[in-house]
């Protein structure tokens, strides 16, 4: 079985959405669908998932100029999931930090 939830998405914008709308963000496997994401969040955090919205970001081409010449590479493509939880339920993403 593949790992669906890769890491939580902790940004200033996501923290604001979490506080206002009870939504949490995760970086997920690029091939995972909404049903698998909801099931993975439910199993890992023991919460009820109401909705899952996904966003796919394409990898971008980057160029770096050095003394030895020009190097071209690509950033990885990423899939993000915004998970809405049932009213009153929360996820402690930072643990005891």
C-alpha cells in the first residue's frame, strides 16, 4: 500500500483558513483520489471528513547560471488536498511543539 498523506501543509494562509473554516491542508500522493485521501485522514487522526478539495500544481522549469555554465532542471509536481472536518473536531498537526 502506498503512502497517501505525505506531510501537512503549514503556511500562514492555511493556518488562517484552519482557524476560520475548520479546514486542514496536506501534501498528498500525486495519484491519490478524494476518497482515498478522506479515508487516510479518518484513519490517521480519527476525525470525520465532510469534504475534500484537491489542487494539482505542475512542476516548473528552473534555470541556474553558474561559472561552469547553465543548468536546467524541474521542480516536482505536487498535489495538495484541503480537508474539511465535522464541526467541533480538530487535528493537532504540530503535536507538543
